[in-house]
C-alpha cells in the first residue's frame, strides 16, 4: 500500500479542502404554502407541521 513520503502542510490541506468546500451550497429554502414561514425544502414546516398539504408533525400549538 502506498504511503506518503512527506508530511502534507496545513496550507496544502487547507487549499485542497477550500476547493471542495467552495462547491457546497447552502440548503435551499422556500415559503410554507400553509403558514408562509421560511422552511428548508423537503421538510415539514416547524411552525405549522404541514408537509405537501397535509398535517405531518404535531407542533407545540397543537399539544396546548
């Protein structure tokens, strides 16, 4: 199995990771059609608990 001949410097490691991390995007957000809150896509709304037009999660308001 191949092993490195020298230790990789912190600068070389950081520059390699910076190229990979720069390609990452923040999670996309949208508005909830039921209550209008900003939510991440493909997740139930934490405010009202709706997902794709139906109640998916109980919220604190429902329990009270």
